[in-house]
C-alpha cells in the first residue's frame, strides 16, 4: 500500500516517546519529514540515535507546549527549518495526575490547556496554510474516556472536548477545504515506557490485572506499534473520505455505540 506522503511534513507533539514515538517512526518509514517535540532533550537524543537512518528527515524540537509562548515559539522554530506543516498529529496528552473530580478550577485549566487548548491553538496556526494548499491531515489523539465513563472526570472531559471539536471542525474543514481532513483516533489501554500503565504495573499490578481482565476483551495491553501504523494511514492520502471521523483502536475495549436513525 502506498500512503503517498513522501516528503510531506508532519508535526508530532510528544513525538519522542510512547505512542508519539511510534507515530514518528511510521511516518518516517513512509517517506515523510517529521518534526517531533518533547520537553526532554534526552528523549530527543535517544530518538535521533534510534532513528539515525532517517537523519535527513527527522527534526527534533525541545519544547514544552503549555507555557504562555510555547506554541508561538514552536511555530517560529518550524519556520526557521523552512518547513510547512502538511500533517499535524496532536498526540501529547496526559491525566496530569489530576484525578479529583472536585479539583480546583486552576487544575481544570491546566488539564484543558494540555489536552484541548494546545491542539486547537496548533490547528489555528497550521490549518490556514493547509487550506490554501487544499491538502492537509490533522489527527487528534483522544481516548475512549472521551466517549464513555472511563478514567478521571477531568481527563474524560478534556478528551470529550477534543473529540467533539474533531467531529464539528472536521465537517467545517470538509466544506471549506475538502483536501484537509481532521480525524480523531482513540487508543485503548496501551503500555508505554515510563507512561501511566508502566507506572501502575510497578506500583499496583493487581489494579492493572483487574482492569485488563474486566475491561479488555484481549486481556492485554496494546503496544505502540499497534497504534503508530494506523495513525499513519489517517495521515495519508488514503484518508480522503474520513473528515470528522472518530476512530477507536482499542480491540473492542470501549462499549459505546452510536446510533443514528437516517429518517430523523
Ligand atoms: N497509553 C494509553 O493507554 C492511552 C489511552 C488513550 C489515550 N492515550 C493518549 O495517547 C497520547 C499519547 O500518550 P502515551 O500513552 O504515549 O503516553 P506517555 O507514554 O505517557 O507519553 C505522553 C506524551 O505526552 C507528552 N506530554 C505529557 N504531558 C505533557 C505536558 N505537560 N506538556 C507537553 N507534553 C506532554 C509527553 O511528551 P514529553 O516527551 O515532553 O514528556 C509524551 O510524549 C496522549 O494524548 C494520551 O492521552 C493513551
């Protein structure tokens, strides 16, 4: 299968580790140029070392995303590389360990900033050029927690916002510039090095076991390499009819079912 993204330029937020790392690698394998961001210079050095065969097409930017000027500076740095982003993957996201449903508004703002505002801000910066070219792909990594009861209220709410944004904005883009396709992909439980489930396995393995046996039909974690290649497909020419789609990659973990009566 040819994804037809050779030489397209992709930006992957949080692209040095976890699911983002697999997305970075799979886009490089398809011939795209990839800009990966991370707050950790070490993680980026490791990424460059592991993917040294792609030296000419991997660009790394050591930056946070949630600081006041972070996004403007990131956009500036991309301009300095003389690159135009064709494909945006809003991958960075987290619970920030904010699990109390009664948390302060400050905490709500923090988690909204990372999981919702940052993706929207990047879209606002990058979509206008995609629209001019009438070609672009925007993939928002959300979560089944955004569609049903699963995970902390705070995390679920922010991911729900990102899914709703994708559904509505994907449609707007389809009308304004049919070549620009926004989708949301949501992984089920995926084990990542140093990530949430890695930590739970170390600190509370009984909880991990219970979660897997009660909620996941396969009774196991997903692996990053079961997510990255699928994301690459939605970044590709093949996704030309997927505007606004919200797609699970969760081995049947989520139980929601959307029903539309076409006579309504
Ligand atoms: N793994 C799962 O089970 C699962 C399930 C559903 C949805 N997801 C979603 O998938 C995406 C990737 O997660 P993952 O599982 O690969 O998690 P991970 O291994 O914990 O990695 C989290 C990623 O988000 C970035 N990030 C976290 N907090 C950040 C902050 N405050 N500022 C900037 N970047 C931040 C990290 O970048 P740095 O390199 O800068 O640390 C890292 O790349 C997230 O949006 C997550 O919500 C994951």
